[in-house]
C-alpha cells in the first residue's frame, strides 16, 4: 500500500525550464519546472500508451511543449493537453505533487482507472 507523501527528489535537482524522469514503484513520472511552475505527469502518452521517452529532457526544441519521442506529439506543459499529433485533444495524466522544505513530494499517484482509453 502506498504511503504519501513520498519523496521524489531535492528541489535543487530541477531548475527552471528543466524536466526529469522519476520512478515510483513500478511506474515512471515526469517532473517539469517551466517558467517557475512545477508540474508532474505520468510518463505515458495517450496514443498507444507508450512512454513519452526516457528523458531526462522531455521538451521540444524550443522548450515550449512536452514531446513524445515516438511520434512527436506535442503537449501543453501547463495542462498536459495534446496540441499536435495523433492524440490531439487527449491529455497526459497529471500527478499531485508539492514542493516543501527544499524537496519535491509525491502526494498521490493516479489510479489505473483514471487512465484515458486510446482514441
């Protein structure tokens, strides 16, 4: 049974406009700090449910979107919504996190039933 909050990493490991992959139990997530805002998503593209990639960099070339390395779908960093690619208008699954006391904490991991079905 998961126990929350769970430590992901020290906040200093993720500077502005950086992303990194993290492991929680048997799943992987993506942490993103962009324009001062911290976000986290399950590392799974809604198109065929493959990972977005192995990281550590999940940004597109201009660091404006998250990009799936398999088919180049682009996702809004703020919302996780796909704006270009075969899964357009579907979204990444967000993860509840918090930054406190110099660390980034996992507050909850979404249930498998929260996963969107493929288009």
